C-alpha cells in the first residue's frame, strides 16, 4: 500500500510543499480542478536586498472557471529572470542554481502542471533524489464527486492506505470520513529550519524554494526536506 499526497501545482513553492512530496510514495499533481487566482500557482516570495518581494509568472486568460490544466504560463520570462538574478547573484550557490531556474522557466511546454512537474523533477534531480509524480487528470475517477470523495477515489485507484494532507486541510476534512473507506488521514507539520540568508540579519521563513536552493548546499537541503512530522 502507498502514502498518497495530492496538491495543486505551485510555481517554486515553499519547502512545506516538498515535505508533502517527500512524505509520499506517490505525489499527485491536482491539475483537473479549478484555477485559484491570487494563490501560489504562478507566484511566490523571495528576498531582495533583505526585503520580501513577490515574483509572478503571468497566466494569460486565467480564470477560476477554468481547470488548471487548461491554462498556460506566459513565455515572456524576462522580468522574472531578471528579478531572481538581481536578488541572488551574490548568493553562495547562484552559479549552480540559477541555470536550473532558467531551464525551468524556459521550458518549451508552458502548460501549468507540466512545467511545475518539470520544476519538481529538476529540483529533486539537483538534490540526487527521485519521487513518483503523476497528474490527477491521468487517473480514472469520478470527477463529479465532492472534494473529499475525489481524494478518497484517487487514493483507492493508487492503492493508497494513507492520505497525507497539508496543515490547512484540518479545517476541511474529517478523519472519521476517511476511516470509513479504510484510509488513514494524516496531516503534515513542516519544520522550518533557519539558515543564513543573503543580505538579511533576521531569518525570514516560508519563502520560495528558490531562497533555500540559493543559500544552501544540496546536502543541507536534503536534510531540510526530511524535517517534518505526520499527525492525526
């Protein structure tokens, strides 16, 4: 049986997203649900001269009435690349990490879930790690079911006996409902370790994974990726 996590695709998300990936035997990129505007699908935060700054990769024609896998990132990446380069050009691991970021942002397939999956795979490869990542749209499930039932159906199709959700899911899903289907509902609690950030005297947590990649060795990041706990 398998541990299953399911999450919408985010662009260079914070480390808690990668904790979900690491805790899973199979990580499902939830791409056949409605796009979330003002969320993290196309934006996140980095440090620029010691201050938090938002970066955004536009999604032309974005609408909450469309599925995520119906939408595409813009091919105009000049602004976002310039912002990241200016923010981290003096960081310890810039020469190794910036080509990875550039490769992801220049990826020919602009589909949101495809590009995000590519980014996750590139980051894991950089860390000499590998996980199973799949799209929910490739699974044979009932798509008109309510949200909790869809999650259960995905777990069943993938022979999952444990579903691992983000902390915010505590307000949405009840353990007793999942128990009825023989699935153990767990919530991940990320542990955010401090590290030295460029041009910052006080540690700023919950930034894009870009900040961690730029400021830490692959060996250190691999340790960070396993710093979480699973709770009922």
